[in-house]
C-alpha cells in the first residue's frame, strides 16, 4: 500500500508541475497579446492624428522630429519629446 501511495504522490506531483508550466506559458502568451494590442492602439491613434496635430505638438514642445522612407511607398514620421525640461532662472 505504501508503494502505491508513493506512486500516487509522484504522479500528482508530475501533474502539478505540468499544470504550473502550462499556466506560466499561458500567462506569457497573454502578456504578449496585451502588449501587442496596446501597441496596435498606439499605432492606430498615431494614424488618426493629422499633420497639423503633430505640428502643434512639436511646435509647442522642445522636440526632435524626423521622417524616414518605408520600403516601397510611404514613410514613417517620428518625434521625441523630453519628459522634463530643465529650466534656468
């Protein structure tokens, strides 16, 4: 009876390990999906912005702006705005 109990404990331990691995795998997949969806929303929001909206942002902040051609047609417009501006008095 002790051998069968040990066998049962070993099997339950293996099943627990498999479940833990599957849960971890699903959590990683869910996190990747959420990040992908967040990036898609950011990209879509940028596409909806007009040139005048972007120009206003850049003109009213100390920003850098640049454009790069895409392979084929079109281009990518990018800008960087600092998080904080050091001011001297």
